[in-house]
């Protein structure tokens, strides 16, 4: 298992959390997505390392902006 954390900009409510969780969680190999609304931190656990472009595209599809990887 691989765990990476990212900052997502623009989330303000529970709907935002659900949208980001749903899009990122649909990426192949993703096992778990944890979103901390207050800080914008999104932690993704996957079977293997994810392509950063795929994560960015999923976050953008949800309507938000991917910041830094932590």
C-alpha cells in the first residue's frame, strides 16, 4: 500500500468533501480517501503509486484545484 497526501484548494463544505472523495476514489487502485476539510488535506491510500496527472485531473473534475503533494 502507498499513502500520499495532497492539498486541495477551494473546498468549503461537506459536498466538496464528497465530490473530491468520489472522483479521487474512482481512480484505479485507490483503496481509501480521507479528506480534512479544515486544512484541505486529502490523504489517498492506493495499491500502487498513482500518476500525479490522474490525481490532478480527478480533483479538477470535482471542481477544485490540486495544490502541493505532502
